[in-house]
C-alpha cells in the first residue's frame, strides 16, 4: 500500500475534485472568522446574492482590534466599533455562532477554538489569519487564507488550493532547564530562516515535541508561518485526546470512542517520504530571543548579534537596515540591553500555561522600575482560570497590569501600542517594523525570558535570575 | 470580485530591493479597520512612505517621481507574514498589476492570484539584471506576456519564462476568480459533504 504522511491522509480525504493543471477543490471542516478579514467577504457575498452554505461550520469572535479595557462599554474607536458591529450583524443575519466580547468564551480565535474543543484531529481548518496554523497542534490541516477565500468558504465550504510540499522537522532529546517550546520554534526558524519552509507544510516530530503539552505544541505550530510554511502539524496522541476529552464540542460517549479510534490512525506511515527533512537536538536549544525585524533573526539570549561577514548586496543592506531600526550594531551582545515594555499574550503564548509560568517566575519578586508590564490573557476562559488559581494576585503584586482578552499589542490595532523607539520583549510571534506600533522595537522570546526581563529591566537569561 | 483582464503588460518598473518585505509594511494593521475594499492604495507602504506627521519621506521609492509603472520589482521573500489580502488590495488600488520577485511568500502569492495581481517569480540573476537596468535607466520598460509566460527586458531583449498553472492563467486572462468556479460545482460539493460527513 502507498505510504502516506499525516498531511497526505488528511489532505486527500478533503479533495472534492482536482482541477486539471490547477489546484484542488479543498473541503473545509471548520472556519473561524474575526472582525477584520470578514466584512468585505460578507459584502461581496451579498453583492453576488449568495448565502452561507453551512453556517454551522463557521465560528466567529472579535479579537484583533478590540480594546482590552472596559470591554463591557461601547468601543470608543469608531472604526473598530464599526467592524465589531458589522461582525455581529453578519453573524446574526447568516446564523453564525458568535463568541462576543464579554461572553464566556470570548478570546483570540486561535485560543478559543481549541478551548471549546472545536479544533479536532483530522480536520481541515481555515481562518482569515495566518496563525491559523496553531490548530495543527491537534493533528489538523490548518492554515491562513485571504478575504477572497473567506468568501469562498462562506459560499461553498471549499477553497482552491494546490497541495503543499511536505517537510518533517524532528527534534529529539531533552530540553534543558529554562527552555520552552517557544525557544524550540525560535531556534528552528533561526536555523532555517524566515523563508526556509515556504511552499511546505511541516510535520513536527521527535521526543522533544511529543513530550510537550497541548499548549506548548500550539506555540510551535502557531509560528510555522514565520518560516514561510503554509502550516505545521503534530500527530495526535494521548496528550491530544486527554486535552479534548470533555470539551464542549468534543464528541461524547460512543462517538468519542469512535473518534479516538479514527484519530489513532492519523499518523505518518513508516517509510512515507517527505520532500525535505530536518533533524535537531533538543539538548542544543537554549533560551532564545530575536534581535531584528523578522522572526528568523533569533539568537541565544547569551549570544551575539551576527556580524555582516559573508553578506553582500541587498542581503547586507536589508540586514543593516533592520539593525538600524532596532538600534543595535553587528557583533554586540544582546544580554544587558535596556527594555521598556514586556508583553505576555497573543495566540502564541497567551494561554493558561504561559501565565502560570510567568506567575511562578515572578512570585515574590517585582518588575523593574523602567518596565511597563502587560499581561493579556488569550481568552476569557484563561482570564477566569488565572483569577481562580490566584495568578492574577501574584502578577499584580509583582507590578504587572492585567488586561482583558484580545490580540492587543501583538498587532497594536487597538490602543495597546508600544511607543516609537521603545523596546518591548514580547511573547507574541512577529517582530516586524511597526508591528507593535509605529516605530516600536520588538524582541520575541518565551514567557519565561519575558518574566526574567520584567524583573531585571534588561535582556536576561531566565536561568540567571533567581 | 472580478478584476480587469490581464494580457500583455508593458510598463516601466518601480524597484524596491529590500528583502523580506512583510505585509505589515505593505499595509500596517492600523489601516485594516475598513469594512469595504476601498482606498487602501493611499496607505500602501504607509510607514515607509510617510513620516509620523504624514509628510512624504523623500528617500522612499514611491515618492520618487523618477520611478513609476504598473510593475513592482521587489526583493527576495516578498509578502511574508500576515495573510491580510488588504496588502494586495493596496497594491492593486495603487496601480500595480504585477509584482516581480525572485521569491514570494505563499499566502501572499495566492492572494495576488485571487484578485488579479500577477506574481512573477524570476531567477535571482535575472532579478539583478532588472534592478540594474532600472537603476541605470528608470524609463526602461519590461513586458509581461501571460500567454507566453515570459518576462522581457525590452531594452536588451533579455527574457525569462515564469510558472503559472493553466487554471490560474485562464482566470487571470479572463478576469475570473475561484469563487465563480466553485459556485458552478456547488452540487458536487454538497454531495461530497453528505457522503463524507
Ligand atoms: S494574537 Fe496576534 S498573531 Fe494571534 S491572531 Fe491576534 S494578531 Fe494574529
């Protein structure tokens, strides 16, 4: 029998037809939408006079531009308010389940999908957002799409896609103290570059991956897009099943047993061939941080910013432009640099485990005076747990400011902006110019490293801070 | 939405050699608050084009009257990051019909093809030839022939062919988008869903 990868198995089961000389008509099981990339899709749908084919397959939440304070009040910013209101109207009109601001399951779309148990192994999942790759942690094919495709999913529950090439990244070995899944992915991207997986769908494997919790796996799959990959996925296992069991939308009773039996078949066959393979040793990975303006520009926290040796032409000029924006020089140590803000949140590291790890680290300590520290839970559920577990108290005692759920400073569409020229060490996923506000300088790191930075006021290795 | 048909495009070129230009640069997040697809061209490359007071930055290529045209010649790994289709709307709205680069990010490329901006992938060597030619003579013209799948530097005749699948090619030539295709096979999709689920 033909040996298939996990990706092949899920993909092939969702092809309605293949267009000769063209893409596949690809069926979508679940569609997440938010306020920013959906309004034009709804508008065009109406212009065509077409309805939503399977509204029960779409779930909505406003997350990108919502304020993270006073969520019970009317949104002050007029344009944001209009987008959120438009989402409400559209969901109502087309019968789409909406987890609105203030409701029990409001939050960042990639945080609430798994939390509700909507995300399940073997599914195809899309959203007008590139970090849809997060859901791949459950052994699903999940990726971001453009607004035209959002419209296609509304109208036909399908999009037209060419099957990506297949890559496997195996990380074996054990992670050292202070090393988290965020460090694994920052390490991988630094190794293969911000464009290194373009055209591929990545399967993560190996003992350093399978030993991770679901939350930690999501962090890895989330950032697949930052190396150019269409998406990333991890074969489902007991950790996956245990996470899903009892969740609101997870199958129940007999259906559950049937589902698990099927999910257990979702793995790459021995001998299946990938177009590209990488192997890394988990023992080599240390706490990581970025110093430049794309997520591939990462080094060990204890490391040095690369020199321009061996670079030339536009490669070199782009590199220097990036360092210039960051206010860094080639060859410098990154440790000890002064920082102004820390941001814990986003669909990369805004889950309960992340908040627990920050709280455990800062317990009994206080943030440095020069630091403004924001914690933005990924969802209401996370916020609620953080309160119940006493984490909020610990964090507030340490001088952190807790905000309400949303994307917040990850993309700074709301008021949570880092001022121009200031340095922020963030648990989010993008350090692009202006990503956290015009002129803002972003360094990406794990929640633990961010906690260490908050306490010391400068770039620090969490292993050095006690 | 349907777009203008794409056939042979002969135009001068706007060169932007920076590498890894992400969609946050093409259109920053704070300009994504519209609920309609209009006016994005004004904010194309907003923070590279204007300073905080809104004054044009002289050294940015879109503010340099020497360069104009319907073709954007871009550096390696163009369009990475966010999946926002608004980035392509902004390019189209500004007047670009074609982006040429030695390397495109995936989702960006898809988005381009869906709304009628042709992404043309060329070799790094030919990219260098084009950048040099435009630098030496900003009025130099490039011809993109979608039917023949060729891109030609008209001043020297240097040419390369590029890839595009036949389905997308027909779409571009006719101004069709995927949704027309999908709506035509809706019954087949419904049958598939019923049998699969
Ligand atoms: S948290 Fe950031 S990366 Fe995640 S969906 Fe929101 S804006 Fe995108």
